[in-house]
C-alpha cells in the first residue's frame, strides 16, 4: 500500500506510486496511485511527467490490486 510505504519516509506528501502496464512500449495506460498524504503538487508533477512520456495517466485510490483487475474480477 502506498500510504504504508509513504509512512516510512520523512516526506510522505512527496510519495506516490506509478504502475506502467506491460508491454510498456505498446500500452499507454499508467496508474498514478496517491497515498493518503500525497500532495496535489506531487500528483500533478507525476501526471505531467506521465504525459511527457506520451502515456495516459489515470489517478487511482490507494487500494489493493491494479485498477484493471478491480474492474474485471468482480
């Protein structure tokens, strides 16, 4: 969990997760996972970076599993 990992560092507001879908060169989707304390500035910087890499960022909640699996499995 991103929130648990962020709690181990001195600046949890600057901690965020990114999940690039495989194969990375072919798939455009990137999950950007916010922790409870992730700042808006951190989220926006990572979103902009993702777009600069010509990928499509989607913001997701801090929860188990990847968003595609959570949509397909139920």
